[in-house]
C-alpha cells in the first residue's frame, strides 16, 4: 500500500514522503493515527507541489541567512551595564540582551536561540560571540560590555 506521510514516523518515513508500506500497517496504524494518508494520484501531485514549494522557501531562507551572516561578520556591538566592584556586572548579559542590541544598533533581527553563548557574560570586557544562523551558516560578532555612567 502506498501512503503519504503527514508526520515523521521514526525509522519509516518523513512528513511529505511517499512510501510503500505493508497493507496492515498502513490501514491499522498509520491512517487511523493520522500519521499518513492513502496515496491517490491527485494527492501525490499535491504533495510533490508542496515539496517543491518548501524547497524554494528553504533556498530563499538560506540565501537570506548567508546575507545576514555576511552583514554581521566582524561587527561590534557595545552594551552598557551597571557595574559593581572589580568590574562585575549587576546581573548579566544574556543572548536576549545581545539580540536586542543587535536589533537596535544594526537593525539585524536574530533569534536569541541562534546566539551561542557558553554562559551569561558577568564582567566588562570584549567577547567573541558565535551566531549560528543555519545548518552550515555561522558568523562571529564582537560584544563589548562597558560600565554605564553613574549619575548621583
């Protein structure tokens, strides 16, 4: 029996894939659990069109991410933070802070989950921060943390 997978099924097939499975497995498990549907000719054409559309979107996204990586490569952002004794920060600088600073200074929108900090930044200074935008698309920016001017 030929089925079109609606969801990923481990060791069997991925969503959108058209595959031959045992009749009992398809009728008694995959179709009732809405993991797959029978592969009729019109459905096969629709799924192939969806696969092509997803491929186009993925290619466009990859091009955008490469352009963003090239734009961010070697850039420096400066983050001002309240500092206590021995240059320790009150609190810390996290990937969310870096994302907000990137958006306000460079206008670049980067998801905070893409910023790969080994841990929060807790001292002033300069740090190389890797950003992984895609599977093989990565860049580094320089984050400089400086003391905020104290007004009394």
